[in-house]
C-alpha cells in the first residue's frame, strides 16, 4: 500500500467517567471511518484520564480489559485503533500504556519508557520499543515525555520504523504555546531519522483541574509539516505517504541513518 490515512483524535479524557471515555472512543472512531481513515490514534491515557494523584491505581485497568474496550470499536468500524490507559499489571506495577489493536485481531502494547518527574514514584517505567506492521508500514509508539529523548527515536529507526506515533497528555498553556514547544523538537525527530512523526494531545479540563490544549500534527520524513496543525478538538487527518519515505531514503545526501557511527 502506498498510503495510510491516519486520524489523530484530539479529545478529552475524564478521570471520573470511564463510560464517557468509551463513548468518545466509539464516536471518534465512527467519524474517522466516515473520513476514510485506516488508523485512529487517541491521546495518552485516553481511557482512564491523566492525573498523578493517588487515584491512578483505582482508575487503572488491565491490558485485557483495555483490549475488550477497544475491540468493540474495532468491530464496529473496521479501523485499527490506538488507545491509552493506566495499566494495572499482574506484577502489581502501574504503567502508562498504549495499545494498538488492528482489525485482524493482533495487538501491540507499549509501556512508557521515560517517565516525567511528576510520574516517577507512581508509574513504573516500561522496557522496550515495539513495532507493529499495518498497511505496509512499520509503526512505533512513544508517549509524551518520551519525545525529548532522541536515542529512542534512533533505536526505532534502526529497527526499520516508517512512522512513530506520539500520543500526549500534556497540560498547561494554550494550543499555540504547545505548538511552539513541539516545533522545537519534533521536526528534528522526523528529519534526523527519515521517518514520519505524528503527535496528538488530550484536550479540555479534567476533574483534577488539569487543562490540556488541543493539538494534533504530523511531520513528513524531511521534517516538514504534512499539513497545517489542528489547534482545536476533533480529528486531524494525515495521509502517510510511502513515496515521501522512498524519496528521502533513496537520496544519498538526505538519508543519514546508514552513515551513523557509534564507534567513537
């Protein structure tokens, strides 16, 4: 396949109303299907809400419970769906997790590798940066604070990633201020690694009085915005194009990865 239509869902996530979060999942997925999307991405902790207080463990769900919730929307729409949640693991650990569930029933779960300072002591850090394949693209996931660590992106590039998806739950500021922040580091993640990068934030104010500015955008493998960013709630549609990957990776002066040295 030459292109993958991605829907980035800038939506709110309640701490107190998990059924409302499920409704948001279904409603947004239906809209994405109507818009011709293949894959929809929800923000970090979209099923359980984001807050760093002691109630996080009480709101947490297991991976199996998350899969059941997401599967309902996959069955209804036929889309691949990425959704996030506070994960209660059998080990007793709490993870900030994001699961990709595809129409063929396969799933991949990413557990946040880099924890922001307010998250330490509450969440456990995950291990590993898994990839999944969909519509001919190799896709990786990271979450919010992970975006500030270039070596993680380089690792995914070396594993063959074509697209890295970055769901966020990043409070404070306006959408314009968040856009200015993202523009200082996300274009370089795409440019340096010659892959697509897409990011989406939660929006609205939750029960912990955290306000999340709506924002969704994507960068092509040259580090250019694929389209004007979305600064309001709703769906941001992006066509992830294989031709742009090929154009960069076939150019000896634009594809840096094969010439990367680590022996210094």
